[in-house]
C-alpha cells in the first residue's frame, strides 16, 4: 500500500485491536465485530477515495481478504472468524493491502507456531502433523473431504490467530506510512 489515507488506518487499528483482545479472551472473533468493520469500511472508502473507486476498493479488498485465508479454513487450520476478519480488513485496505497483510500474517503466524512448538518441545509432533496434512491434501481421495475431525491427529493445539492478524496488519500499515 502506498500510504494510508486518514480514516483507514485508525479504523483498521481499532478493528484489529478489538479482534485480537477478543480472540485471546474467548478464542473467537465475533460476527458483530466483522459486520461492524465491513459496514464502517464503506463510508471510510467513500471519504478517502470517492464513491465508485471507494466501492471498488471495498469489494476487491473484502474478496481478497477472504480468499487469501479461505484455503486455511477449508483445511480446518483456522476458524471462520479469521477469514471474515481479513475480509473486513481488506474492505478498508483494498485488494493489494489485504494481500500484503495476508502475507505478513502468514509469516507472523508461522513464526509464532514454530515458537510454540519449540517452547512445548513438540517440534517432531508438529512437523509430523504438517507432513501428514501435506500428504492428505496431495493424494487424490485422501484430501480435505476426508479431514472431518478438525485438527490433525497429534495436533498440539491452536493459537489465537486474531493476534497474528493484528500484528500483520499493524506492520503493513506502519510500513506503508
């Protein structure tokens, strides 16, 4: 993103801070927060970019934000709230901003997950689970449709990914200024 117009940055920061705190507390990102974010993004985009361009940025960003995390949700690696939150963030930041935030979030979430594995001394279990996930999704007939149980066998748990999304959003927004 080349700079962040005025109402966008503060709105995104407020959204991700509330989402991260809520996710840490309850391990969920509430729908009311996502809907409020999507609704607030419309006038923010209009104010920053005008009617038509603002709506194009809103729609492209919301779709990109949702689509970048949708495979993770389909493989049951993250919750639907994480996908919806990135859609709301994308509605504020546009498609390119949502893509940048998604990449930063993947890097931060991956590093955090590795740190958790190391701290719990379960690196072998975690890597084994990741390898089995890759095999299941790569082998025809052994993929996502047969993974109905949620987390992979031998999983060591989850992290509140809303925090990684908040950190990734903050890094990208401040790097854009």
